[in-house]
């Protein structure tokens, strides 16, 4: 962490306050690299700016008030909000039931008809090579996937030990 002061001497107490406030960002479990805090005073306005890199992404925040300690607190709150927003975008909010295979059983209308079970497997976005690696070595095995380059639904089926067929519905 690099702390610089413009028209201001960074005291040990001010440095300690900054380090204590930035420690609370550790709860997000992200690595902040190239962390640079710039403090400044212009007439009665105390300003603070932070520039850092988080997982290859540059983030920065600025804040200004009449008191330096309050400015630092607000600055860390702004940075906290940006990190929280980034982590929220990365989170997968789908229910576990939606990601797994869904089974829907239809009621039998007639006694002589068999019940048909509808299975909707989860489809992955894969390249053809990745789908081949996922394919089971047993004849008759299937892999349903969305092709990465085209975005189309495709099915890969193993006909026999050495032969694989791509079904493009």
C-alpha cells in the first residue's frame, strides 16, 4: 500500500487509520494489488483518492469533505461498494434445481399407454473437442451441448468404440 500526501504530511496516526479501514475489505476475499492512496488538502477541503487493481480490473474512488478522517471513511465505503457490486455480478444466483437435471412426469391418460418421462438435461456451452472428452466410451452414450462458436444445440453420440456422430437438430 502506497500512501502519498499532496500539500499534507502523512502522520503515523493517519497511516494507521487508513490501514485499519482498508483491512475490512479483506472480507470479500479479493486481492487488491497496486493499492495507492493519495491524500490532499486544498483550502478547507480534504480529499482522498484510491487507485488499485482487483483481479486485473482497475478500480478507483474519490471523496472530499472538510475532515480527513471522515474523507478516508467515506472513500473506503465507496471502494467497498464497488467491490461488493463486482462480487455480486460474479455470483451465480440460479437455484440448484435449475442447474441440475429436471424430471417431469406426465400423468397416464389411458391404462394401455405407458407413462412417458420427460428429462431435460442441463446443457453446457462447449467446443466440439470438450464435448468429445465428456463423451462416455460406451456405445450409445450421448452428450447434449450448446456449440461455443455457433451457439446452436448439438448432440454428440458414440455409435461404437471408434465412431462418434454429431447430430445437428
